[in-house]
C-alpha cells in the first residue's frame, strides 16, 4: 500500500526547477478554500433551525425521522 512517506521519498528527487509545477499540480487536486468556505457557510446556516420548535414537536420530528430511516435503510433487498 502506498503511504505518504513513499510519496515524500519520490518528491525529494524532483528537480528544483520543477517544484513550482509539482506544487501547482498538488494544489489542483485539493479542494479550493473558496469552495470549502462556501460549504462551511451553507452548513452553518442551518444552525438553530429547530430552535423555534417546542420540545414535543422536536421529539416527534426525531421519532418520525428515525422511523423513516429504519423503513428506508434497514430493509432486505433481494437482488
């Protein structure tokens, strides 16, 4: 199995003149910070979404959600 150390060992043989190209290639494979920050903001926008529900309504919501998940995902499917 390939490890990070294996990759580092190979990278140390890259000529200095090609390091910028290697950096750009590696950077192109990682998610951009703009995308990550955008996704973070979208996720955080849901914070407190249920704060205006009564405890009983929220409990009913959780119960119904669990019930639906069980019905959808805990079933035997014959192929």
